[in-house]
C-alpha cells in the first residue's frame, strides 16, 4: 500500500478528528482520480443552487444513473464520490463534463 492509499484509508477510518489532516481545507480522495474528489460544502451548495435554478431534482439523476437516491444524496452532499452521478449531474446542468462543472463550482464558491 503506497502513501496516498494509507492516507485515504486513515481518513476514512478517522473522519475529521482534532489534529487530523483530513479536516476541512484538505482534499478528500477516495480514488486516485482528481476528478472524483468529493465536493466541499461550498461546491455542493453551488451545485444545489444550479439544480434549483434549472428545476432538476435528485430523482432525475437517479433515473438517469440507475443508482439509489441515497447514493445521489451522499455524492451531492460531499460524503461520497461517483463518476456516474457526477457525469449525469454535469450533463443535466449543461456542462460538457464533470471537470468543467467542478472547476466552475470551485471558482464560483471561492
């Protein structure tokens, strides 16, 4: 197990105790891909804002992805990550891909 895997495993076992580098401001990876980084609270709020503006519900994402409503909720609240959910959300919101949605969310939420 390399260092990044150990860090990721540690963060999942110890989610945000005092003095833990997993606290707010640090990246939460549960995969090797940066595009599957979990959303921060501000990014999540931005995505929900866009969804409200366009009239998109979690049920629409569930219908497209074939996942559960619980998974969609966890992903959009920054607790989990899923390429399938991110891709469907990006397409519904009019973005070309997940990277453009996340970069726009980070830029607007900053």
